[in-house]
C-alpha cells in the first residue's frame, strides 16, 4: 500500500514528541490537517 492508496483516515490519534515535525511529515504524504488540540487531564499524563 502506498500513501496514494489512502482514500480516507478518520479519528486517528498519534502521540509525537515534535508536533510541527509530525504535521510536516504527514503533509509530505499528501494529507491535509483539519484540526489539532491538546489532550489534558490526569488520564493523559505521561
């Protein structure tokens, strides 16, 4: 499967150390950022 074969991706959460780098990576694959948010709360703590 190639990046061109991906038609749709929904409800995907990916934990990364460098958000801007991760966004650039996926944009290079042809994906479009629709939104981003910070996850907060005790359950999300590392």
